[in-house]
């Protein structure tokens, strides 16, 4: 996702949601090695975090992407979870 797209205006959510608007951000990391089953399990637990909308693994590119509400989570919190799960990141993909 480009920086311009990441800074786009808030996206309206479906009716009945706790908040009428969210500031969605997507961040992608290149991984040093493929994820293990344990790392995937820990990411699944993180998926229940308030503000995290989704994550996806692109095994062909060895990348991990997160989509989150920037008003609820910060990039540093996402990076912290990666560290706790012992997921080695080669770099942030821009």
C-alpha cells in the first residue's frame, strides 16, 4: 500500500459497528524465514486484538501484512508482537 493510500481519509464501516469511521493502515514486512506453526498460532491470538482487522501471509514473497485501525493500534505495537512471537523481519516493505 502506498503512503498516500495509507493516509487516505477514514473509511466508513458497516452500520451497527462501535465506531462510524476507522483510519485503516496496512503494513507489510519481508520475513527472514518462513513462519513456523507456533508463530502462526501466536499471530492468530494477536488477530483478536482490538484494532487489528486482518493479517495475511504471502508465502511466495515471504511477506507478512497487517491491516489495522491506526486510531487503536500503532506500528510499534505490531512490531512488538512480531518480536514476542520471535518473527524475524528483514525489512518493512514500502
